């Protein structure tokens, strides 16, 4: 989950500022095409035909908002922030389905300048309904996020997760993400966050 954070030293304001300076929020088309327009991928299935991932639809907004409120509100007003990310062209959202019903989502944001040697993207958020966890939805979402990043030429993926969110850290480590830095008081509610990254082979 991306930083929501306090104003000033940490926080959502600083992250949005980086997006704005990179050109994403002010005029994303001036630097490169919308991520949503560039992504091309098909049906991705999990361990069985009951689990798959698809691109987001506008009708998924309510589900994404509700799940964000359920699993992220302990850290800050993520229902509102995730809703905002959902609507911008500088983020891509995927939906995990179980028996054709939404059970999870993941968001990828790309905000570094693609002209830089290290072209990075951030996993802004990933969440699965608590009652549908341990079914492979989280891993399937992570795999597809990585495929999209590779298709866009991203060199490094990074993410932030709460220091005490051990299940999430277990998933990220299993996907070969490496802990990089502990950030104190990272979230609005005061929790510490662990920065993790993965270098992709292009």
C-alpha cells in the first residue's frame, strides 16, 4: 500500500507532488500515452477456472472503494485516496474475480521519468477480501502487475507495506521483493512502513 502519510516529511501530498512534477497529473499525454491505453493483456487464470484477473471497469469503483475502506482505513483515509487513484490515467487497476465476483484489486502507478536510467513504478495498493484470502488471488494480481510493468519497460517495482502487516510481507517476499528501508510514522495513523523493491529483468 502506498504512502498516505502526514503532510510535510512523509505522505500522500509528497507522492502526488512527484507525480505532478513528472507530468502525470498536469499533462500525462505530453510525456507518454496513458497507461490504460497502452496495456494489452488477456484473461489470466489462477489455480482453477474459478479465479482470474481482468482489467478494471468503471462499474468496479464501488467495490474498490468499499474494500479499501475495509482493509486500509486503519492506516488513514485510503477509501478517498484509492478512489482518486482509480480515476487518473497515471494508474492502472486490475480486478481479481472468484466465480466471476470481485474479490480483490491491485493498482500500479508509474511516476518516474522514462528517460531516467532507472525507470520505476509503484504498487500503489493491493487488497483481497479477508474471507477470500489464501486462495491465490493476491499472487495472481502480483504476477499480472509485474507483467504489465515489464511490458511498459519498467526497471524497478517498489511498494510500501505496514511494518506489522506480516501476511502482506510474506506475499511480497515470495514474489522476490526485497526490504529496503523502514519509514517511521509513514501512515496518517502513525504506523511505520517497510519499503520493498524488486528489480525486473528486461
